[in-house]
C-alpha cells in the first residue's frame, strides 16, 4: 500500500510509477521541475518498498544546509524529529540513531562512506538529489556506486534525481536505466526582465530591483547574488532604501553558522516579510516559506582550477539557463510568484545550457587518491558522465607522487592511506602529518580547518591573525570546526605515535609543508614571486607586505599576477632547514646591459625564488660567449664597435645585394642578430666585456661572412672611392637615402663628359656638386646633361661670387682644377 501524504505536491503524480520502476530495475532517473517536491517526498514514498528489506536509504545533497533542511522537513512530515526515522550526516554534525532509515548526507560524506565500505552494508538505495549541479563528489559517488552495484551489489538501487538534466544521458550511463519524468510545476511564475546597466554596480541595481518588488508585489523575496561580498554590499544599499520595520533583510551563504542559515530559511513572523540575499546555495532543495518573489542577478561564482599553475581561483560568470530556471522556480514553490531578472530577455538564449561540471575544472588530487583507494588507476574504467581532463589528472598524479601517496605504479601507499583517512585535500593532510612529526599536529589541524571552511577566523590576509580569532570565536560553527580539527590531530597521533620533539614550527613553515610551491620572496611594495614562478601581491598596508618571505595558503587572480588572500611569514633559516633537499646551489652567468658586460653570480634557489646570491669571477668559455652574444644582440647590433670603414663596407655589400640579389650575404641588423652564433660567438670566446671587443675584431668577424669569390667583385663593382679627374679620391656614401653618392667640387669634374657609375655601369653615382667653398650648388645623375643645361645659370652665379676661380663656357672640354686663377690674369 503506497504511503499517503496530507499536503499534495506535483511529484505525487509519478510516485507510483517510480515505485514500480525501482521494484523492477536497480537503477532509474527521475526528472522533475523545481518545486515538484522530489527532495522531501521521494525518500518517504520509497520507505515501505518491499525491496528495502529493512535496509536504509541514503540521499545525497550538494550542501549541508540542504541536507539538514530536507531531513528536518521529512521528519516533520512524519511527526518526528530529525534523528529518528529520518536523520542527516554533515561535516559539522549529524543526527542519526539506530531507528534511522533515511540518511540525508552531503556528497563528500557519501564518497567516504562507500570508500570505507564498498558493499554499502545495510544500505538498499542511494538517491542522488539535484545531480544537475554536477559536483566532483557527486560524480565520484555515482561512479563508485555504479561500480559497486555491477561488481558487488546487484540488489543496490541507484536513483538519480534532478530538476534540469539530460535524463537520457544519465540513464545510458547507468546501463540504459529507465527515466521517469514529472511534468507538473507547483504554481505559475511571471518573469519580468529589467535589463542591466554596465556602468553601475550590480549590488546597487539589485537593491533597486528588490525595493521595487517590495512596493509592487506581496510576499517575501529571495535574491540571488554571486558571493558573500556582493550580499553584504546589497544589504547595505537596501538599508538605505527600505525603512519598513515589517521587512527583515537576512543573508544566506555557506560560511554562515547553521543557526543563522536556519533563521534565513525559516518562515517570516506573522505580519512580516523577509528578504533573503543568497548565493546559489538557495537554488535547490530549499523551500523558504512565504517566498513568491525572486530577484536574480544572473551571476554565479564558480571555482576554476588551472593545472599548469596549480591554482584554483573563483570566477564570477553568467549563470546557466538551467541555473536561472532553478532560481525562477523558487518563486512558485508554495503559490503563484514573480521573477525579476537583471538582464534583457534575448540574453537568456545566449546562456550556457548547463553549469559546467566541476570535474572539468577542479583540482583532481583528492579524486585520484580516492580512486587509488578504490583500486582504480584509470578513471576511464568507471562510469563518469564526463571524463576527467588529462592535464588535471597528470598534475594530480604528479602531486600525489611528490606527497608519497602513490607509488611508481600509481597504487596507493600506506602513507597515502593515512593521508586519505583524514578526509582532507592531500596537501592539507600532508601538512598535519608532517607538523605532528614536528610537534605541532593540533596547530596544523586548526590551519586546515581555516583553509577548508570559508570565513572561519575572519577575512584577514594574515593567517596568524585568523588563527587567533578562530581560537577565540565561541560561535557554534567555530566550536564545531575546532572539534573537527581536534579529531584530525588525534587521528594522526593515533597512527603516527607520539609527537616529535622539535621546537614548535612557525605558522609559515606549517603552511609551506602543504604548499612548498607557494613559498614566496618579497620583490618590494607588497609584490612577491612564488617558488612556482608566479607573481602575486598583498595590499601594501598589510604587515605581510614587509615580510622578506611568506608562505601562501590561498590566492586568486591570473598566472601573471595573483592576489594573495591568505599567507603567513616564514624565516629564511626555516626555508633552508625544511627544504634543504629542494634547494639548489648554482653558478649563473648573465648579461648586464648597463655595463655591456657579463656578470657571474653564485645563487641558492628554491625553484623560482632566490634565497641568496654573491658575485663570482668569470672564466670565458664557449658557453659565456653564447650568453654574451645573445645579450649584445638584444641590446642592439648598433652598440657594437663599428668603425667608419666597416660601416661603409657593410653598406657596399648591402648595396650589391639589393642590386644583384641573394648571392650577396644579408648583413642587415635582423639577419646579423639571427646568425650571431656563426660570426659573433667565435670572436667572444676570450671576452666578457664589450670594451674588450675592438673594431678590428668586429671587422674580421664580419668580413669573414663575405665569400672569397665576391671580395674582388666588391672592390670593382662597389669601390670605396671615386677618383675625380683631378686625382682627388672621393669617398662614396652608400648609406645616402638617394643612393650611392659623392660630394665633389664642380671644378674638379671639368673635362668629364660621361657620368660616373658603379656596379658594372648599372648604377649612376649621385653627384652633389659643390662650390669652391664646399657649399651645395646642384645634385645630378646626368653630368653631360648638366653641362649642356643648367650649368650656364650656375656659372653666372658662381662667377660673381668666386671671380678668381675659372668658369669656362664649355666645361666638358676644360681642364679640371683644384686651384684659383693666378693674380693678374
């Protein structure tokens, strides 16, 4: 006889079908829209199924608040308290008894349950609620449950439930499991699009929208914002706009105490309205009584792990269509509602269909360690809806090998089992174990609690300040976290034996045991370089900005420049002592551009950070020559000791290359820089400073680039000088913009009736004709034409200015001269 309920819910229409499906199959998928009631109704509906045979139902929830709230609601439905027929297990507490037959657990709790007991003794069914959120723990839990079902427990039932999910895809993953769909929505929800101004803070616009909704619509408000900081700012803005004493404004996010969260989801007192400012924590599984208005910013904050830098950063992104549908559905849980959206209606179609699964963007070190405990080295052998990315798997395996958690074959070691037993990320488990060996296991456990539970100890960047506040905090949440930390420390002590005898390590050293790649050296002004080579900074007003070295526990931002969120100072002596096996002594040769010389230094480094350095004398070698050449080339080819004649030689070669083609070598700056290994490096074998490179050395090195067979042609076709009819040798300027040029006094060309040329007569020289005082009077590429043409006008002008010089009427037949006319002639 199926169980009946006093309050009807849309999900009731498919409960009989679901019961029959699970009676005939060991796996099924239930797709039901937001507000259908699946979370609190399905476990109770299955409680009398014959196939339970006295065993328990476990239901997974993505968040602690949802686990507690749904367990307490189901218990009230039965007229009981949580901990009797229906109980829950979450990180900071549980309510379970021998009578409990439905356990609501967070997804991480279930992963540990099944890893510790692969047969799931005493469990008849596992329900994955809100599976569309696709957390890493949910994906792992489903993969392990399916593996246990196919290998150990064919009678184990698996039910995947979701409001927005591709049910057929999940059904296929579970061996073509049947899909049961509930079509009904509790109540209609009207959607109103408000648009969003790009130039105004989202918090101010959210406050305006909420204030408007309170004036226009009855009922309480649930507003979705990306994070706690935005919630606090919106709360402040609302305080300026809403002065109605009957309106209570409350925050709701994960870092709040359970009691504060419970107040947020409790019904508003009679005659009052509530405004709940929430993160995505309120998207699913929670019913906040009296809410019929949703105001949605359309934003979400998600973690993104970057395996190449080992950094998880929180990123604010546009929420998916599935997520905004879930949010909208909150307005219609108990009565018709309205949803205000801070974007324009056409933008909805451009949203991603679903939230990206965490497995595609997470640190996978805990997953890989859990799989190794399960006996699996290749995740592809398990039923994952999305395969873990290869780069993140590679990074995870590398880290676990460094921590001693996996052996060379990828199998879990005894050390790995002790780390996994702590229910912490492997780095933090390693920190507690190693700190215990130094006599500080309890202190390290407190650090682990702060690192894993956002908001504990406040928000100071200085970890010592957070630890002090955490230890003085008497709130239930802080007390629960301290109790959990104490259990971690005791667990390590029971397996490791008595604590070590060393002097108690500093906070910085303990943090560095977890994150040796994040030991950082101060570069000044609060900027640091980390051992992994990345840059990060703290506010210059922070005391940490003056610390020579710090260990970084949490940071965000980009690979090039991160923002440090949590750190502790660490002494250089401690770095030298604790990481001696990773510190390298090297001798380094570098190019000093200011001095245009090589410098030698002996350095002690911890990966990318320099602990100490001192100058050393250099011995020139082939290696120093290569470094020297690279530095000189980077500084600029023009910085080399070019003589006037060598510059002209290069210009002559380049002139013929331009005139005749690639048979002549390319001596441009770009080509010389690219080929420096062949011509510059050999001449630097015995040198460490540019002062030691003479113009003759440079000339010999460059001239060797011109083949022997071209050298004679160079002299013939691109001579250095032109001999005037008077015998004067005139240097040819090959660098001139108008082409090869000579500057010559006009009188020295008298009698020359052919134009001078080079390159086998192919290129006429440009003649800059000068007066007797060496001032330009004419430029020509056609001397005979000049004699016949404009010479007459030039002659008339020059005769007046230089009367003692000869100015023949027919210069083509006159004698060239460098002299003036004798006196009296």
